[in-house]
C-alpha cells in the first residue's frame, strides 16, 4: 500500500487529526499551526512515520518501551493469548495470565510485597494505593488511628492526573488550576538541589529538606496515613534526582512515626534506574508500591498496586462487616496485558537487560559531560537511563527562559529534523531511551540532542 507513504495521505490524516483529536498536555493552538509527525509503525529503537521517515525513539514512547518496538516475543505473547481469550473480568472470576503474573511480581518485587491489585494506568495504581492506605487505618478499630486521613508528599511531585493523584501532586503548572477539587494534605520540600526550595547552596545543605520532612511528620504523624514518593527521581518535575541516602532516610522516618510508605515506581520501575525497582537501590521496602509504564514493555496499558499481607489482612472479614476494598476497573487483570507483562519479565531476565542498562548509563554519563560546556545548559540530572537537561537563559544567575520563548519545544523540533524524537518538560530536555537501545543508537540520540540544544540556544 504505497499510497500510505504519499504526502497526500499524510495531509489527509493530519487534517483529520486537527479536526477530531485533542492531544494530552498539548496547547492545541500551537499544535494546529505545526506539521505533525504521524507514526505508522515501530522497528526496534525506531519510529517510522507514514512517509517512511525513521526517528530514534529517545523517550521510549513516553517512558514505557523496554525491549524496542515490534519485539517478536512480546508480540507473540499477545497473539497467543488473543487466540484463547482477550478479556475476562476479575470480578467474581479469575484468569490464567493474571494469576501467573501476580506470582511473578511478588517474586521479583521488594521483600514483603505479597498481594497484587491490578488496574489500567499509573494514576489508577496511585488512586488505589491512597484508598488502601486510608481504609487500612480506618478499619483497625484503634481510636487514635481514626485521625490518620491525610497524605504527605513532596513539592514538585507528580503521581498522575486523577483527582486523588493530583491531590498528592506538587507541580503548580499541572495541578494549580484544579486546587478547588483537591483534598488537603501536607507538602514537604523537594530535594531539588539545583534550585533548592529552602534557599540552600547545592552540595552544602546537609539535606535540610529531610529535616523539613521529619518536622512535618513529628508534628502531624497522628494525622498522616502515608507518605507517597517517587523513589530516586521526580520524573515529570524535570528529572529531579534525590541525593544519596535520601530515600533510605524517608523509609526510616516512616517506620519511626508509624506512617505507611507508598513508592510510586510507575516511571522508575522495570530497570529505568539500572536496577529492577528503584527502591532496591537503597534497600527500601515500601508498604505499598505502584507500577505501570514498563510493566508490559510498552505494549498495553496495565498497572498494579502491590502491598503487604499486614495491609491486606485488615480488609478481611464477614460480608456484613463491609471491610471489602470497594474498588475496581472493567479491564482489571486483562489477560492480554498480563500475558505480555509475563513475556516482558522473561525477556528482561533472559537478555540480562539490567546489565545492558548499566552499561548504557555509564556511556550516557560520560557523553553528557560534553553538554556542560554549552552556554545555556544549567544542570544535568541523571539516574540510570533517566536524564533531565535544564536549559537556562543565564548560567551564572540560573535565570530561566521566559515562557514565550518555548525553548524546550523549539529544541525538540530541531532534534526531529535530525531524526530523533525527544520531549521537553518546560525548559528541561528529557532523555529516556529505550532500555535495549544499542550503544551506537544511544550515541546518536546524545549527539543529536547536543547539536539541537546548541543550534537553538546559541544560534
């Protein structure tokens, strides 16, 4: 069907897109003024548009693709399962792939997480975690626990776009407009060392943001049901990386003040930080863990909330006691999603993917050193294959680019012209390469990003 490669076909699809589609996190006025790239297929680390142009996928199709596009084992897992059944509800029934996947997730997750509750997206997994934590304290029958109804989260945090997830979020750009809809909680300062919210000097602050976190816990532990945190990296905030030991100390404080710890591993899980789950980097064992994105290798929407036996058992009782966790989704435990997730885990282990990620992370770290010489690169933050390059108008003062310059967007458009797809978070250029990407492909992503930043910011 060579006609699909023609400019006429592209123009037709582009016109339909602009008439009918509302894109997420997109100013549609700007979108409608630009020529869209329309992806038709994927091949390994590449995306291919309807014109046949090939682009390296430098953001893993929004942080989800693990083994590359059109991976034979993952495709076969879906095809094989579809030949049996595509969907069967978990309300009152069980299905084979969801049982097998739950067992594997318990086996590979941090110790103590023994129960798996499925959903469809990272935000849904977080909503479930919040409701579980809330109901856990309410059903213990201990009077002093009845007041544990609030959550403690970090400034600059992002946990999804549903109302509960937004309530524990901390990015004003995304969340402020919805403030009248949100429930109240507590916010601790982010460990954003480059722009310290406490005004401290980077590298000489003695991690004062942890002291501020503990102060909130000490004063309000009777009210706090759980702390929710993105382990090691606050992704949507611009890849803010926590200093060494920060996460471990948060875990210790939660134990000290009898507060549950919810680890939102949606973005950082499944090898992104160089280890299967980011919590394991500092030997932290959360009470509840949320996973999604890389769970299916980037194939199908599937999420899970893992928790401990101690939490699960509080929900057990006679029917008339109404201790049931009244929450669920139509596609909970979808057999297709669970089947491909099982294949994803198998390929991760068979191909020694984590070792490959560590090798690529070292390569990235070395090549990113060259970016520091660029006149408008203020800060570079990396953890594994998660990178944020913060662009500034003035390096000495850390002055940001004004919004009207839309600097991040201009850089990523320049990169597209050079054959690489990347994404901005405001003035932060995000690199989240496919975990199985070759060294040569990764070097190309980095080279193009460097040249795009230089061309746009230095003319």
